[in-house]
């Protein structure tokens, strides 16, 4: 089985006007995606932000649940947050995955927008089930990953289709659905 | 097609010691599940809490996005939050659904714990695709719906299985996975 990694990028992402911005880290993103990572066999979850102060905040959140009061209050949260790593940017996460596995990860971006050559969840599930290089699944915050990121990756995953045209899920909800599909099939 | 409703119960639910408690309303639960409801054709999403002050808080959140500054800042959020309704308890939601549809809803609880007669996602998906009474899908906060609720419902949905024994998803993530399975099949 190929190793699966997840990264949540806070830069570079769009805001709603299409400007490239850096979003703030959301505490519940860290918790929810860490719990998903623990549930669906993700080797590590990278919170990527170039903002040093926000990395310090995330370190403090992790410490609270690892060795602080949270560690005895809720051990299941500690187990999940143990999968969280930090990186100033995507490339630092890629370099760390290469050091850990000996191989450069394949980069798979997610996007709420469709396009001509989207990778299906089933195809990525099949890749994960076979031997191969690690896969790094990229989620964007704000209004999504920028064109520069999408042009750099090996694949863009197909968007999650709803029952109608509405496609404005939270990144937490999108990560839940994608990981369930990758691990539990469809 | 049968109508699908969702309710998020803040009482009666367990805390981690097994005591029956009332949990606080989490702002991001309201947003995330409203956005899921809008994506996956849920007719209404009931936030149920007996605490009057918290119902006032939720009303204020909805108002912010409906007619306040949020309505022009992000119209997609307004569209999702228009599906949010409030009820002091499950029975008030049931009564309102009966008034709206002319039929008592079937009650389907969700639980992270397995059991002998769990309803599969596929079976509920088939029920929703056929004509029939409305279905009210119940999610618990805290450490889950109490035994009293589980004994009252018509069905309990099968738990979401991960890749290992860890089963501590956030209610937001669980709702995302369940609704995707009910609408997009498996």
C-alpha cells in the first residue's frame, strides 16, 4: 500500500475576489482533519502556513492535547493530534515526506471546480491500494488552491458533486468525504 | 423521493463519563451542516437545544448571514443558513415536520457504536429514493445520543468504519460522510 499524507494549505489560496492571500489557521480544521487522518490511515497531516505566529499557535494546541491538560482529559484527541505536523509551505512538507519514505510524493490537489482531466476517487483509491510512491493530498482553505498550485501537481481530484449546483462545503467536510471515498470505496 | 431532514441534538447526550448532559452549540456545526444540507438536498436542518440563550445565539448567527453584514459578504453562506431551523428538543422538530409534510417522520439515529440491527447507508439511500414518509436523521453532540433516544427511533444507522479501531470523528465530519453516502451511493 502507498502511504497517504494530507496537507492543508493556508497559502497560496484565493479569497473570494480572486486575490492570492494567506488565511488564518482554524482550530477546528486541525482537530477535525487530525481525527479523520487517525480514522482513515493517513500517515501525517501537515498544517502549512508561512505565518510564524500561527505555527506557534498550532504548536500550542498540539502541546495542550499531547502533554498539557488535554492529554488526560481526552486521550483520543491526543492520539489524533499526534499525526499533525507543521510546515511553512507545501515544499517543506514534500521534502519531509521524501526524507521519511525515500521517495518524492505524488501531489494530488483537491478543488470544488471541475475540469477536463480530473482524477476520480476510485482511481486514487486503486493507486493507494497498490505499491507505489507516497501520495500527498492537498486541500486549500479560503476560496481554494491557486492556479499555480493546480499547475504544479500531478493530478487534481474530481470535485464532490452534490444533488444540485451548490458546491460550497467547508474544507473539513470535503476532507471527510474524500477520505471516506478513498478508504471505503466508490 | 422521500424528504430528508437532519437534526443535531445538544440534549439528551452523554458526556465522556456517561452522564446525560446538554452541550453548548458550536458555531461551526451550524455552518458546516447547513452547507452539507444545501449540498445534499436536505429539506431542513434542526439545531435542537433546550437552552434559550443558545437558541438566541443561533438566531443571531442566522440573522447575520441572512440580513446582516454576512448577507452581502457571502451569499452562498446565506443560502445554506436559510435551511437552519431551531427547536428546543427533538419532539418539536418532529411536530414541525409532520405539519409541513402531513406525515410523521421516520427517526434514524446515528451512532459511532455498532450493534446487532443497524441500518446500512445503502438501505436508507434506497428508502430516500422511493416514495415514503420523511426521514429525520439524528446526530448527537458530546459523546453521542443517549440510550433513551436510541430506543425511541425506528432505525440506527451503521457506524462509519475507519481503517482501524479509531472511531472518534467530529459530528461535522460524520454528517459529511453520511450525507455523501446517502446521496452519492455505496
